[in-house]
């Protein structure tokens, strides 16, 4: 199986999260899913209309269960578990960073057998990140996260997705484990570089690519901060998820970074910073 097809299969399972758009009353909400904390992150983003990113750990075998099978591959996902979001987490009552911390602390208390998470803040967003993960003996050890890696990206003219791919390739080289961009078309489309809207499902290649190019690079910053710097130029306020899924045989981790616009009250907020002013010319 080709690497691209392998990544596509992983993506099909990776982000199939049930809708998390509960009424924004601040009342307790219970999620039961493979990664309920990720659903809670989505709900807080909806309530606050501000980006909260989340990153999933490299899970140990003890955290996983088989949800077999897809196109001949066995799929391993995290064991289903539950999380109840504390009440009162709303913009009228609690600042966003404090709300995210309360959410994560509650998750850690309610799920002591799962990896432990923490909260970081950057100029761009609030970030939920793993802080302790299980080793193969089931012991909690410090997490090694993709976006903690410090990267330097030479300033070059690239598309938005190519800039993000350059970050992922730098992280991959440092980690020794592949991190790939999921859905490059979607990222280029919502980013709308140079004011160009990308037609649906258009992969920017050939003569079209010249309209989407812009200079960008960073010098020795965390990959997390690099992505935040890149997104300053986006026409859409974007957020992201980073996570890994195991497929087999043979057992192999597939890890993605997925960029997507904020969804508030179930509605996608595309081009909330500026509208594209022209459509990408056809080849």
C-alpha cells in the first residue's frame, strides 16, 4: 500500500468525532468517545469563539483497542471513556485560559488511568498538550510532543500548505517519526493567500501555484509557535489538532496535523479576518 493511501485511510478514522455542539449554557456536558477531551476542546472553542488547539499523545498499547477493520487494515484506537465538562465554563464567568485549565484538571481527575494533559499559552492560542504518557510497562513518563520540537524554516516562497509541510518535515527529522499535513486543499482554501479563493477540492499545482506563493520562515522556535506565526497571515482564524492512530499489520503509527476554521454554534467561521477578493484562475 502506498504511503499516501495509508495516510488517507488513517485520516478517514482519525477525525470522525461526533458533533460536540451542545447548548452553550455553561451547564455540565458529558462526552463518551475515544478522546472525549478533544470534543470538550471543540465545545469550549464554540463557546468562546477563540482557538484552543489540542494534541494527542503517542498512545501505549495498553491505551488502545482494536476497532477492526478497514480496507484490510486493523485499526487501533483509544479505549472509549467518558468525561464530564465542569459547569460554569463560559465567557461571562471564566477567562478562556482559566476555563481550559479547569477543563483539563477535571479530565485528569476523572480519568486517572489515561495519559495526563496540561495547558500552554502562546500569542496565538491556548493549547492542550500531553504532559505524561504511558510507556509499554504502563508507567507514566514525560511526554515527547511533536510541536515541542524547535524548528528553523528558511524564508522561501511557498503556498500556505507548503509552509506547514516544511514545519512538519522539520519536526519529522527531529522526532524520527513522521508528522504529515492532513487536507492541504482545505488549509490553502481557508488561508486564502494573497486574497485568492481556492475552488472546492482544487489541488494547487502548475500555473495556479504562483498566485498562492508568499514568503515565510522562522528561526529556532517551537513548531507550535511556528504554526501560530504562519497563521497570522490567514484570512480565517484557524485552530488545529495533532494526533496519531495505529494501523496494522504491520503495526504502524500514522500522525497528522489537521488545520480547520473555528466552528461557533455549529457554523464554520470562514474568512472572518478578511474575504478573498478574487478566485484562483483556472489552468
